[in-house]
């Protein structure tokens, strides 16, 4: 058996929900899609929800609804999955990176404001900021909302790590503070539909635009034409096929019913790691602000590795000897040759992101990880790194 940084939890109830839906008349574009969307709206307290085929499709659609022009700017964190950045590039606008806070690993608010001012001075139009609730730890959304109002830009929450997190006690914080929220239901995330995702919003205009974008831009109108030509439909904008099937939505509905319990399990595991590592000066753990309820999609552990090579040696040793597979989340965007070509990665210093990449790594955390295995994992990590 391997111990990976994360994996899905599938119950027999989940399996039954999927197989029941497979026996229905419609296995895609059927009634379960809207049912899932209603469950999402209720769980995450948004006015609208659009189920999408992936978190990446959700990001593509969310950013598209902002109608960016070629010189419009969007700012995000360098410590994110490539899809966050790609969503802006798909829409042919400019993306800028702004450094993370060295202890919470979400956008550093002061540096963000400095960077906004810097771009304004160059007469750039900032259209949006995408905050990433890294590992399940919510960004400082109140401060982000303050800046969004002050400088007049949209807020997007790339919420893919944070389903089940709370901010000031509110599980519906994401759509409350951000204009658009994107979630992913990939198997490593806090809830899964296999592949899948969604956009949440309280904005009706965005909702309607994204719904068309999800399905080829096809618009059925109930007008005179439809009366005489019942097959007719309109296409006014380009769209994609970003739909989620009914059986995946059935899995999503069933998974959401276990979300709270699964998050409680993740938090229990995290607490045990915290207790073990926080008083050891050799290690660093993620800081969680008082009003954040962290859902622990990831558990990040920091150690002062001499360099990336020594970190690589540690990874290889654990994979080979103990079948414990660590991961790095993420190689910072500005390290990729491709993004160096298409993004102005020299625009601002990204010191905290660089240091985070050198030192931090993700260790196993998922609801079915039992105490015995967890204790073994943390003792092995400590024993190996103690000698360094
Ligand atoms: C997983 C993830 C995505 C992409 O989601 P997919 O469903 O895999 O397309 C985007 N952003 C972040 C931060 C993610 O973790």
C-alpha cells in the first residue's frame, strides 16, 4: 500500500447513488444536474450554481464571464495550480503574480496593494484578483473585498482546495466575498465527482453567461420562431461542452452529505500533525488565523532543506523505502519556462513563494488515514530529518 498526499473517500452509498442514476432515462443533461446545483447552492450559500466538467472548465467560464480585453490585467498567487493562470490566458488577457504571505501561504494583502498601485501607475486596467484558499485555508477575504471596492475590480475565489472551510464561522463565505467562485471535484479534493467542478455566484448576469458557455452557447427561445420551427435555437457567442453528467452529479450529491464528517476527520489528522511538529524548531507549519476554519485538503510541512536536491533525495528515499509519496504544491508558476515567456514574471519580487517552494511539502492527509499509519508517517519524517 502507498501513502499518497491525498485520495478520495467513496462509500457504498456513493456507489449506489451512481448506479441508480445509470439506470435512469437520461444519464446526462437530465434532472440530477439541477438537483446537484440546488444542493451546492444550499451548502455553500450562493444564489446560483453551475455544475461544470472540471475545476479548470469552471475557471475558464468564470474568467470568460468578465469579458476581458487584451490589455486587462488579472492578479493571482504564484503558489497555485497552472489552471488558475491558464484561465486568464485562455481569455487572452494579462496575468500578474503577487507574492504569498510567508506564514499563511495565501495572497499577501500589503504586497498585493503595492502591486495594484504599481500597475495603475503604468496605466494598466486591473479587472480581477483571483484568491486561492491554499490547502483549505481561506484568504483574507475582508481585506480583499476592501481592495476590490477601493480599486474597482472583480474578486474570484479559486476555492478548489476549500470546500467545507469556514471564514468567520460561515461555510458560505466564498460567494459572499467573491463575485465568482470556482470549485473542483477531482478525486484528491475534499469532495469528488470523478472529474468535475462548479461555478458559484450571486450575480445573475454571470450565471446566465456561464450557463450558455457550458453548452456551446446554445440558446432556446420561446418566441414566434420557436412556435413555427420547434427545432430552432440561437447561438450568439462561442461556447464549449463543459457539462457534467447526471451520474457524476449523483455522486456529488451523495459526497456532499459526507463532507462535514470528512472535514472533521481531516481536521483531527491535522491537529495531530500540528501537536507533533509545532514545538519542534526544525519544522514549520501553516499559520491559521483565528477566524479561519481550515478544511485541510492539504497538510503543508516546512523544513529548512539546504536546496531542492536535498528535498528531492528525501522524497525519493521515502517513496522507495516506505512507499510514502510526498508532493509539492506547487512548483511556483514563475519557475516554468513557458510562463516566463507569456507572463511578466519579473514584475515584482516573489521571495516568500520561492522560500515556500524550497522548504514546504505536502504529507498524507485524507479521511481514511488511520491513527497508526499517521503516527508511523510522522515519526519516520522526524527521525529522518532530525539527523539533518
Ligand atoms: C484542482 C485545482 C484546479 C483544477 O481543477 P480540475 O478539476 O483538476 O480541473 C484549479 N485550481 C486549483 C487551486 C486546484 O487545486
